[in-house]
């Protein structure tokens, strides 16, 4: 045997134990891979090219291996959150060796799923809210799902776009970035009357990997009557009418508008009026009484304040002034003088010059106007009364104006005027009206002294605000007495008047607090009545009630009873803080509280204080079970990993039910009989059971809560112990056993009755569940089984036992009775087990002849040893034996070849390892021709390739 043959044998033997190669192992399979994706490939060079060579030993529907190529592919799309995350597949090619392929399912970040709410995802979710909907109150909660949340993924909500209509540009809504609650945020108030009738919000939900989904909701605004009517003012807030306006004539028409749709307005005077009437529906003002200024009881100025009220009982008021204009009436004289023939006055001829003759009485009906021109018509007649001769002439007397009149204040405010501090500069406060009887003389107005806060129009007498007024400014007086001087053109004459102005405080300063946002962190076991925040707030308004401050805690349903605000102090109570809540988890374990700090002025001004309270978790609760003692049953022949039972404990600390189970007592044996899954509480079988050894196990399970503290602290972990009783249920796996397994005895032929008791027992069955039957050797049914109650039966002769019927009455007769014992009396025949016992009975003949000698019979002692052994063995396939035999032969040949190479030259081993002798031939000295040499060279090349043929060998041998 040469070295080539040895290597060939060794290579063949090495192929027998070739291993299966897996191209990729382990395989990390992303959960979103499509079915049919090639994951790996198995290769076994022993079966390469054979059909149906590859297979999985363990059954699986999730993966397949191509039987011919060994390509391993998946059959479905996996879900990391619901499917198993690890698979162990045993690859077999029919040989001795097998290989385990590990496939790990890898989590792939998945986008949030908005389709759980089809209305939201399709953009058809529609809601309606009133335009006075409160701030920060939940309108709707965006509901999405994300399977990655179970592995720590967090979702963030934000409004991507906000469109308002028909008027664009409003930003009124916000979304909580943690829990997705949409509410009003107050950047722009809702105002249906301003054109904000509908809002379209696009909400985007983004996870920590940046993946997102989004949907659209539509919020329609319901109009409510919340707008007060607004008047259209008259120019200069005044109108002019003449004193000759007839009663019932149109004076003016006031008009108020209401931004609320479909709202009607009613008009009325705020104070009773005697001179004017007001139509409540149209706002037309008409005259009730004459405005004749010649009547001293009539006024030149009327202040009218009109109130407009809409359907929602909202009111607006407007005050304006009616100025009555004077009409210049003609001069009237004494009727006896100005009508008819006039007045005849007779005077004596000797009347002295400059004597009083007659007074012409004239007047101007317009108040304040004097007669400026007198025209006298004088008739001169002859003294002779009979003579009619006369002449008539006219003398015109012109009265020259002299500045001898002082200005007269015809109107000035008598009562003090109250003005608000927030009136803008230029607002008219009051008006002085003065006249001067001198013709072509005008009046002018000025303050006596310096006034920085007010100004007066020099020509018209309007008093206006000249400096911003602030009631809270200590440098500005709270009241003024203004002295007004009225003078004529040349400052020859003047008069004075006074005006008292009182500054009224207006609620124009909202409350201000020392801090507008508080961030606090407290453990959840903080006791009730613990103060959280004590607010320090002030209001700069100078009077009550404008600077009276009230505090109001804006509560939601979740925090309704957790916090109490007393005056300016916020406390915990009446309920404790609670970290352990699913709702609170959705709020990122923080309370966001809003306190409205308001004054009592009109209108009410307020400031919102924001308080963020983060609650840290504390391990407060022990694990609690449904019961503290559990009882389970399991059959004794159950295989390893059988589920025995599950104990369930809950932990009210967040994260809920995060408990760890461990068996701490009663689980004896190596290995122990049971084990418990630490995260599920499922007790499973770890070792085989035998009810005949132990029918009951009492184990103790300790349940420990996990991860319930802010920082891991084993000393603060809480635990409890549960007692578990496991009953091992009987399975008929033990056959009956008879002691001894066979019995030999002798009786006389005349014996009647029980012979021997059968002592059989069964570990699985009580005595009354065993049945006995004589199955062999009972010739002519001479023997029977006699049983009383539940005890073991006796083997007895029948009452008609007749020995003489047997042949050879004088001979010893031997019976070999085979008795079958079966357990599970009346049970399932398939599960019954049987055993047999042999009873040998020697029947001795009965004789009356006494023996002459008393020879003690020989005693035969039978010792029986029963060895019961159960062998478990593996039975290979038939081809395996042939291959194993062939491998052994080849292995021995290889050993022999190695030994031959080592010991062939040793003389002592020449018999075991003989040399190979070849017959020597004479060398052929004939030189081959060129053709033969070329052929030989070609054959040598063939030899070098390792595939020589017979012809080549022959030629090489000749060479």
C-alpha cells in the first residue's frame, strides 16, 4: 500500500465526519424584510448536488430551506413587538452532524400609525366649539399607535399648519407635545365676528427616530352674541338745531352697529328727556317741546346719552350735545306807535327845548341784542287846526358802538367733571361759552396760571387733555380747580370762571406677580397640605376695587382634587400626589397648573401664572396577588418544560406589574423539579416527576417589584412570598409486582379450600383496583381464586376438586398455574399494565398406610431474585450501521497503513508488514522514436494531473 492509497483512505474517512457549513450564522433579520428574502445558506459537501438533501429537524412555518440548494428564506414579514425575537433552527443533511442556525429578529423603527382614528387620518374629523370656549381646556385628543412605544419610543405632537377662514392668519390653537391634547392657547382669541369661522389644523406625530404620521381636523366656531353695539359718532359729538324747529320735526338719527350676525338693536335714553323723543327701533330723535330761546327756561345746550341694547343684552352708550341756534327776530315797537295812524302828541308852543315829549318803546326779542338804530318820522302841521298844510320828514338817529360791555359766560360746567385716567391726549373735557355784547368784539379764553395737564382753545373755549394722565403717578394731582379768564379783543374787559376736574382711577393695570412660571419637583409621597407656591402679586391701580386681587386655580378633571388654592397659597390636597396612573404617564408625569390672578375692576384684568410640578416616583406598594396560596396539579409523566401553573401578582407602582418571580424554597433535587419564568410567573417542569416518590411539592415563590424607584435601590425594593402547592397526579406507569414472583407449595389430594395468598401490589393502584386471572396450567379448572373484599385473593381448590380423576392416583401430581395481575380495574384498557406470577402446586396422594420409618423429608428452598431494568436506547436508521461499519474498517486500514510505513523495515515485524517484491526485467536499451517519446511526455503530463490511465502506466513501466 503506497502513500497515495493511504491519503485516499484518510480522505474518504474524513468525509464521514464532515460538518455542515452555514454561510451566515447568526442571521440578524430586520422585522420589515419581505417574504422570500435569502437569509443564509447551508452547505454540506457530502450531499452537494443531491436532491432533497437539506431540511429542518424542528418544524417551523416562518422559515423554509430549499431541499436542493440549502438556501434559507423567510415566509412572512415579522413584527418585533408581537412575534418571537429569536429562532433556533436545526439544519440536517442526513449525516451524523447537525448544525443550529440562530435567527434574531431586529427591531426596525416604525412610524406612528394615525389610521387608528380614520376620521383624523382622512381629514374628516370635525368639531364645533363656541367662540368663548375657555383657554387650555381640552377640545380633542389625538389618538395614534406606535408599536415601538413598548421599547421606549416617545411620541411628540405638534401643529404643522393652522388655517383659518374666511379670514386668514389666526393662530389660536395649540397641542400638548406629550399627550396630544388640542386646546386654545390664546395667541389669537376666537372671534367669529372678525371672520374666523373655521380652522383647519394639520397635526403631526413624530417619534424619536424622526418618523411621523399626520392627520387633519376641522374646528368650526359657533357664533355667540358677545359683542356690544357700537355707535357711529356725530362730528365733534354734537349737532345743531334752530330754535324755530317745529314740534315733531326730525332732529337727528343715531345708528349703532353690532358685529354679531342677525342681532337687532333697541335704542333708549339713559335719562328721562322732556324735550326730545327717541324711536326705539330706528334711532330717530324728534322734538317734543319748543326750543325757543326767548323762553328763559329753555337751554341753549342739551346733553343726550343714548343706550343701544342687542338681543344678547349687551349694551353700548353714546353721549352727544345738541346746540340750539338763535334766530334773529325783527325789532318790535309799541303797537299803538307802529300801527295805524300812530301816536299824536300835542305840546304847548312854549315847551322848552330839550323837554321830554314822548318815549318810543322798542325792543329786540332776541336776548342780549339791543336796538342800534332809531328812525323817526316827524310830521309838521300848521297851528291852525283848520289848515291841513303839513310836511313830513325823517330823522335817522344812529347809535355809535362803544366797548363798554364785558364778556358774559353763558355756559360753564357747574358741577365737577370726572374724567378717566386713560383718556388720550386731545380728548375734550369741557367747553366754556361766552359772549360780548359789543359789536364786532370777540371773546378769547385762557387759563389763569400754568396748567400742564390741560389746554384750552383760545377761540372756542374747549378744554382738552394736554398731558398723559396716570392715576398711579404720584406727581399728577387727583383733582384740579381750573380758573378760566374770558377777555375781549383788546383785553379791555374780562370775566372769569372756574372748572373742577376730578381724576378717576381706571382699571388699566393687570396684577403683576414676582414670578410668572414655577418649576417644582416633589416625590409622590409628599404629605397633604404641603405648600407648593406662595404667590406674591400686586396691582398698581390706585383705588379699590381696581387693586383688589383674587386668585383662581384653573382645574381640569385630573387635578380637580389634588390641589387647593387658599388665597395666594397653593397646597397639595385633599388628595395625595399619585405617580402611578396611566393618564399621568401620558402627561409625562407632570402637572401643569394655571392660576388666574385677577383684579375686581371693570373690565377685569388678569395674569396667568404657570406652575409645572414634576412628580418623582416612590416605591409605595408591595406586590399583591389574587391569592397568597396557589394550588396546581400536574401529571407525573409530563415532559420537561410543561406548564404547571401561573401565579399572578400585581404592583400598583408605576410601571404597573413590573415584578420579578423567584423560587426561594421547597424546590429540592438536582436539578430542581420546577423553575419559574421570572417575568411571567409561569411555573414549569424542569425535572421528571414520580408520584410514587413524592405526590406533593410545597414551594415558596418570592415576588419582588422592579424599577419602581426613581433610582435603582435594592434596599427599597418591596417583596412578598407566595406559597405554591403542586399535586402530582397519578399516571399508570408502574405495573403490579408480586412478592415473590413465583411460589411453590404442595397439598394432599384430599385438601379442600384456600391454599396460599397471592401477595401482589401496585404503586399506582390500590389493592381493590387489581384484578387476578388464572391464564394457564389450570387443568380441568381444578383451582380458582378466592377473594374476600378488597384484600389480595387466595389460590384455592374448587369444592369439587377430585384428585382421583387424575391419572396415577398414587403419583405426585404437579400443577404450574400462571396467574395474570392487571391494574386499573375497570379503567382504560390501553393504559392498563399487567404482571404474571407462577404458582407451582404439588398434589400428594393420600394414603392410610403409615410409613415404617420416620424419615424427615428433604426441604427444598427456592430463592428467587428479580432484576428489573429499563434500558433506554437510541435506535439509528439502517444505513447508519452500514456507514459506521465501513468507517470502522477504513479506520483500521488507515491504522495498518500507518503502522506498515513505520515498521516495514523492522525485521521482527516482517511477518506482519511484508515488503512488496517485483520481478526484475532486463532493461530495454532500444531508444524510442520521437513519436513514442512525445506520447510518453504526454502521458507524464497526464500523470501530473493525477489521472493516469492503464496505457500510460504501461508505457511508463517500459521507460
